[in-house]
DNA sequence: TGGTTCATTGAACAAGCGTTGAATGAACTG
DNA sequence: CAGTTCATTCAACGCTTGTTCAATGAACCA
C-alpha cells in the first residue's frame, strides 16, 4: 500500500485530501465543530469549498473523518498494577495529547457525535479499568478515574489552566498518584487481609 | 424591592423577561451557546424574537445575563480542614448543580465568554484552596483539585456517565476523599513532623 | 491521438441566522 | 379625557452557512 506515483493524479488527490484533513483538524481543534466553517477549512487548505464537499460529502462526515484518527487508549491491567498503568498512560497522554483526541473533547459538550465518541471510548476504557479493581463498586471507581483524567486533560490542554499547563506530566501524575491508587485499590478492609 | 402591582405594565414586563430568561437558560444549558437560536428561545417563551432583542440587546448579552446568575462557590478554609470543606462543597454541588453553572460548563470549550467565566471562577476558587494548602506547590495542587471537580461535574451532569449519574453524591465524595485529602495535605515528609 | 476520467473551480441556491425599525394598541399620566 | 409611554408584534434586511451543479482543463487509457 505504497504512496502513488509522484505527480500522478492519485497522488495529487491524496495530497489535497490530506491538506484539507489537516486544516479541518486544526480548525475543529481550535474552535470546535460549530464555529468551524467549510469555507474557512477550504481557504486554509487553499482549495475551493466545493471540493471539500466533493471529497468528504458533508461537514459532519468531515468531522467524522477527523475524529476517526483518534487513538483509543487500550489498557489491560492486572489487579494491583492497575493504578500504575493508569498513571503511566495519563503521563504519556499529557506529554503529547493527539489533536484528534483533543478535538473530540473540545466538541463533546455541544456535538452529539463527539459526545458519542467520548462515551464509547470511556465505556471501553472503564471496562478495562473496572476489571482490574477488586471491589463491588468497580464500575463507579473506574468512572471516577475516567472523570479525573478527563478533567485534568481539559484543564491542561483546552482551558490552558496556567498552573497545570506549566507543570510537567510526571509532576501532575505524582500528585494524582494517591487518589488513583486509592481508587484502583478498592475499599480498605482493615489491616492486610489474608 | 417588592414585586410591582399585579397586572401592571411593570409586572407584566418582569414576567415576560423572566420567561425569556428561563427559556434561554434552558436552551443554553441543553444545547450550548452556538446551537441556541434567538428564535427558538422566543418561541419557547411564547414571544416574538424581536422582543428578545429589545429587552436583552443581543444574543451575547442574553447569554451574559443567564450566566451572571451562576453562583461562584466561595471557600475559605484553614489548613488541615481544607479537604473536608472541599469535599463538602463538592457533595453539595453534585446534589443540586444549578443550571447557570452547567450552562457555563457546557459552553466553555467553544465560547470565549464562557471560558473566561470558568477561568475567573477557577482562579478565585484556586486562590482560596491554595492558601489552605501547606506546600510549595500549593497552586498546582489547587489546580489539580479544580480539574478533578471539573471532570466529575462534566462527566456526571453533562456527559451523563451512567455509573456517575446513578451514584449518590456522598458515595462519589467518599471515593474522592483519599485523593483530595492527599492533595490538600501537602507533601508527605516522613513520620509525623513535630 | 482521441476519448474518457476526474481533480478542481466558480457561481449560485435555499435556509437559517442575528438584528432592525416601523406599526399597533393597551397601560399609564396629567 | 388627551397625550405619552411602552410592551409587543410583524415584516423585512443583510449576512453566513452548508450544499449543489455545471464548466474547465489536465491526467489517463486504448
């Protein structure tokens, strides 16, 4: 599945499609779904608005294409090590949050499609986390962990909270460690069962 | 500052204004700023769109009026008790989250005005929290606490995460307790500093 | 080379938006 | 009661939006 011949029609098309996709991703990420206009995307990609429609069908489809590039974090942990894996994943994501993921987050509160994407990803992630938590309320605990990660990510990357944006990923992860550990450990049940 | 005479012109105006404000709040909360239309608000309030403009000036001003009703959580805590007060405040807010606050949250990622409101409230709240934390990185800790609260609130009320929406406020607060406590306590420094 | 495909453009459409300003008629004021 | 205020409506403007469709010209294939 190599790139088509340079200068060929197919290659030119791919170049243009990618330019549009890039411009769209940038705009969706920067201002969200509603404030992004086909015209602005086309202009940023140095292309006619009609071409955007011709290639991607509709604004909604274009949005779908952009957010389809969002990697869904996979996580499979064994009980006891769950907290560390969660923190490691969070650290990694804080260091380099992909544009597609942030685009979804930016639009999730106003765009049903984005909300659904977030919901689906959250459900998968929560299921994986919950299975590693030895507690009756594992689902709730996983949901809270998810909420915490969501809040930190939004504050840091979208709201650009000064304190959070300036701090290093490991520093933030360190501060979250006690809470995540407690959430992933399950209920305390007196001194060392067994 | 009693209500004006019933049936009077002033009273009638107030009634209408309130009806518009209610409809606007509901719409802003439900679908956010961009998807809310003056026409829809007017229709819901059984009023002509022109009247909305006449009374509130512009859509942006109407939005301002709605979010001006959002209570800013005040918090002044002494070191050591900070965590409990934070958790108490969070519990309270989870039990009855005011529409205005949720409206701001809904729009904060796409509307600059809402983002500013969130930022301002967050800054004030963080300052209060930080002052009660005995640590060099108190600001960062306060920011993380804020982010956690933000994430939980969004997940619960806006994303309607099943697990979180079904759980009781106290239950969630209980799960959050270890993390918040650790954040508000400052760095551990060996066994019981005297 | 001649015909077809297709990337790309330009102009336009219909719908919806926020917003305006004149018109109406009932509530006020003197 | 006459005159003014003002809550409310109606119709319209100008703009932007997503979207469509015919036209163009270069790349492709036989």
